[in-house]
C-alpha cells in the first residue's frame, strides 16, 4: 500500500513539476521546477529498490541543473518574465502530443505483449551497487567505455574553447600585478 | 511493512528532528562563546547563567518577528528557498547511524532511520541539494548582493563536489560498501583499524570539502558579511532567515558525524564507550569548525575554485589510483 501511495504521490508531483517547467515564462520557475522534477524522479528508483541509481540520479541532476542556473543567471534577469515568441500554437500542441504518445507506445509495447524478460536478473544477496557494476563491466563494457571517451572528448573540447587565457591565473598573481593587468585593459 | 516498524520510524524521525533543531540553536551559542573566548571577549552573558538562555531569546525573537517579503522578489521561490536548506539537511540524516544499536525495554533499537545500502552516496547527494537554498534565495531576492551570493553558491557547488566525491572513493574501494554501518564495522577492531591511517590524504581532502559543503569560514564566501552584506540572506527576515541557519548548523553536526564514521572508527565495537567516543569525535569536529572561523581568513571565490580544481582534485585522483594499485597487488 505504501508503495502505491508513494508512487502516485511522486508521479503526480513529477508531472506537475515538468508541466510548470514547460509552460511557465519565467526562467527561475522553470529551472526550479526542472530541478525538483528531476529529484522527484529518483523516488521511483528508490521505490523499485534501485537505491544506487536513485542516489546517482539525485547527485547527477542537482549538479547538471545547477550549471543551467549559472547560465540562466548570465543570460536573463531571472526575476522578470521572458517574452516568448509564440509560433503556431496548433503545430506545437499537435507535435508534442504526437511525440508523447509515441514515447508511451514505444515503452509500453513490450509490456503489453508480455515479451519483457530480465536479461540479467537480480542476484540474491548481492548489493545494488555490485549488481550495477557487474552488468556495466561485462555486458555493457563497450558502450560504457565509448561514453567515457565521448565525455573525455567533450572535456578536451571545452577546455580548448574556453582556455584562451589559461596561462594567466588571477589567483597566483599579487595585487599589484592584478592592478597592472586592469590598467593594461583600460588603456588598450 | 508492519505497524511496529512504521511507528518506530516515525518516532526516530521526530526524535532526530527535535534533537538536531535544538542542537542547531545551541550550536549558535557555542559558536559565539568559542569565538568570544578566542578573541578575548565574554560573548553572550546577560540572558540566563553565562548567557545560556540567549538561544531561547534568539528563538523567540526569530519566531515572532514580522516575515517581510519585499515587493520585487519572485514570491514562491523566495518563500521556499530557506525550507530547502533546512529540509535537505534533515533528510540527509536519514542514512546516518548516530549510535550503535541498543536494547530499550527488551526492544532492539537501530538508531538509523533508513539503512539503505548506498548511505554515503545518499548523504552527499542530499546535502548537495541543500545548496539550492542559498542559490534560489539569492536569485529570487531581486538584490544585487544576493545575486552575487547565488553566483558564488554555484561556483562553490561545482568546485567542492568533485573533491568530496573523489576523496570518498578511495575508502569506499577499501571497504567495498557504501553503507556507513559497513564502514563502521570495517574499523570496529580498534584504533589501529581506522581508515585514517591508510587514507590520510582522503581524510584531509574530505575534511576540506566538508568546509566548502557547509559554507564555513575558509570558504564562507557565499555570505561574506564584509563583501556582500549577508549574501542570500540580505532580504530575509524572521524565521525564514532562521531556517537557513538551522540548516547550516544541522549540516555541520551531520557532517561532523559522517567524518568520524568514515575515517575515525565511528562508534567502534558498539559498546557504550564507543558511543561516547563517537560523541567526543563529533564534538571535536564541530569545535574545529568554530576554531577555523576564529583563526583563518576567508578565501576569494577564484582562490576556492583554483584550490579545488587545480590542487585538491589532482591529489584526490592520484590517491584513488594509488589505492587501486595497492589493492590490486
């Protein structure tokens, strides 16, 4: 019974949060609702007994949404509403409804036809973390490593793009040197 | 899920909530007293003996003060931000074993609300959500100083989390579990078994990251009085402002529980002496938070990021690699 209550509570909360994210025209509401929705999703993992994935969901998405906040802070006055350019409303509503139905059909088709089997069923007496590790480093080793390489590429690309003045560290300078740099910028 | 379990859990939750909200209040008293003695003052002296009732006076003041919500703020976010800080601090406590299990009137009590087998990950993750309080409060406040504080919160968040995560990885590799109870049992053999002897680097790194996590003085840049007034708290008044502080002090207590549990043997073999030992360790770590506040200057945001990314993170990675090599051969 508790599982059912928890499931419906968090399902309702998650849907409301993502609805706010999509419909509101204020950056701060949208970001906060997004963060809350992402954190509420972790509840489903906890209900299903996948504690490790639940905790990872919390850690990853708090960090990710925090980075979004940083961008939101830079680009918008977050206390004011953003004026959105409204396109053709019918196309937007139609396409998003179609996409939502498609996603539901894709994920519910195997369940309806009863073809869903656990390829790697949970082993009794083995912890959650160990099970994730077992699957990750046997069956899914190649995708895992490819994902790692992609992240590495993205990191290197980010450093190259952002690192124009990497040799210049304000932290290691003395105050007089910082002043010198400032004056140089003013003069040039 | 039987009724006894449910009642037991609810009682535990209420007890933890009451004890640590009270401790958070008393924590402010300790802080003022310790700071005062280190600066050769007396600190609070007038309310009650040695100023002990100052906490009650402050509480009454905070509770009865008018809750002002300024005109230009984003109302719902502004209202909920302090609640996030306080609530997540207490949510993190769900996976902390505060004491060894003991028997009360023939009923065995486990002083941990939920013994999830990923305890330490859960605690770090939920404590990290706590930084959303300062961030949201700062961004919703429509105040330039608050906005600066929110930006610094984001900077602190992305800097410290990598360090604390990587630092904790090496002990996790040794213990082979994420549950704090397993951590404690691993070190139950006595002082020689403490993880701090084999992982001194991880211990220091995690300790430093704990200061950033709770926003205490070397990394108190989120709400530095002399630079940005009170940062995210500038526009707050009354109990909403107080909630930020309950969250901060509760976080300090909980992280003071987590550090000894991971590195310093926790409650040891589970005897009364071990439990008292844990309390002593927690008291030391809490005192250390106050000590650093009296003894150290604050760092700048760029210095914090430089420290975390260029010094502590490489150290943590090297520590993890060396631990892996030692465990392999």
